[in-house]
C-alpha cells in the first residue's frame, strides 16, 4: 500500500507556528505588496485567491490585510528534513517529491506497524505533536490515486482508497485531477466533452492516442486505474528527473534555455546528494498539440557535474527545436543509467594537481544551498526562469 503525504501550506504554516501572532491571519511568504513573487500562502490568504507564483502586487490587491513575510528557505529545508526523518521511522521506501511532499511504500513494514491507515494516522499525529504542523494523507494501491486522495480534503485531510474502490473513486472527479492536465489540457479535453475522469475511462483508447499521442495514452491508462510506477528512493533510482509544464505555451528560445538550466541544477543536486553518477541525459519536449518527444545522449564517462549535464541537455534541446519547431508546453530533464562509481579515462596530459574547477563550483553551490536555501544560488542561465513574474509551472 502506498501513502502520499503532503504538508499543508508548508512555508506559511511554519511562519505561523514560529510567530503565534500570525495564526489565523492571511500570510504571504515571499515578495511584498509592491514587487516580487509569492512563494507560498496560508489557507487564510488562499481564500482571497492568492497563490504561489502570483505577483506580490496582485496579492496585495486581492487582500489588503495580507501579512508579507520574508522567505527563510534554509529554515524550511531544515523542517523538511525533520518531516522526512519521521517518514523514515516507518519505512526506508520514501520518495521525496519536494521539501513538503513524498510517497511512502509501507508494504514491507505492515507487520511492524499495523495497517497502512494506522501508519498514516500515526505519521500525522507525530507531525502535529513534534513539529506543530499539519499534513494531509492519501492512501491507495497506486501512486497517482494516493496523490489525488491527499489533495481532496486539505488541510489536515485523510483519505483512503482501496483496490476495489479505485474506479468509483476516480470516475466523478474532474479531469484536472489527473497528472499532466493543466489549464490548456483541460480545454482540449473539454472540447471532446471529456470533463470527468470517468469520461476519459469510457472514451475510445485508439482515438485518445490518435488525438493526443503518448499524452492521451497516459491519461487513458490513469483513468482506467493503470499505474505501474513504484515508490523508488533516490538512492535506488535508475534515473532522476524534473519537468515543468507551462501555463502558456513557450516559444522564446532563451526562456527554454533558462528552464533547462534550472532543471539540470535540480537533477544534478539530487545526484550529488545521493552520491550517484549519470551515464546519460534525456530531454523531454511536449509541444502545444500534446505530442511528446525525447532525445537522449550518453556521456563518455559518468558524471554528476551540473555543467556537463547542462551542456549536453542544451545540445538535445536544440535538436528537438529543429525537428519540432512548435510552441512548447512542457520541458523535462532526466539523468539515467545511474552508477555509484565515477570512472574517467585519463588523458596523457591530465594533471592530478589543481582538481576539476567545475566540481569545486558544484561543491560550493551545494554548500550554500544547504545553508541559505534552494534557488538562492544558481547559474546565471537559470535566472529568468527562477525570477519569472506572474508565471506558474506544475
């Protein structure tokens, strides 16, 4: 059985916990009433329509009484590690998706701790008593169903879906609940009168494939309760990936370059954190018509260098743009064929002195990221994406 655990309004809840005077008030983390971008919003602020990636100015217009507080990413990362430590008390099979959410596979520890439901309730209780925070829990046999379940009754939610209940649980839900269906996808599906997950389940599989390619096949499988993906901790993963779906289809090449740079930073930090090396890179590229393409290339030697992954990913992106010159709605980067050992063919003129300057840069960036938080130190090529104003990604 799988659990998806999602911390409720994580950044804002930490600020309300640490500053009792903020409890019950509309708290906005990041930005200000005049500039910047919202990083997170408390549930009190969300009632006014405030959400992450919104401009601070717009948030202030929606809620003049909103309290803006400065982001403390290093502190949030510390609390995130405390949350993960609670997860690991119940199973080593923890796949973090971000600081504030993760999948857990508790199948191997049920004899120790009882049912999946009992484990989920105990984890919620420990997060509340030890960290003074709340989490929402979804339990199901499939990953995407567990994730949907955790989102249904937030905050402080708890939803369990059994194997025999999957179809009846999914059928009435809107298509937007499925992974990969954003605003544009919702519109495309609505044009075919596909408004609920049940509508997709009953739709002709061949036609879905013809109209939307791999994306359509993916949605049809999910709607029919088909999701073979396992919970895989980073240390056991065969590949590590990050991707972003854009609210509006992207045509600007410099913007694509910035997104690829940011994604490369994300995957290589995870490589180094788990002492893994990659033998290959894949760039995923979904066009506005929902056709999805990918290009892969191998390294001469396994690497965990951000610069090496970025350079090869950019080559792949250029190839994809040349082959499919259309607006893009999703970009992804994955590193694969992972190994725990670095092997490198020495050149006749290699010197053992001085070391690898790129490795030194990565080490410094990782240290600073641990100290002051993610997105505080990054490549210049990532700047326009990280500091975008008024744009969201999924």
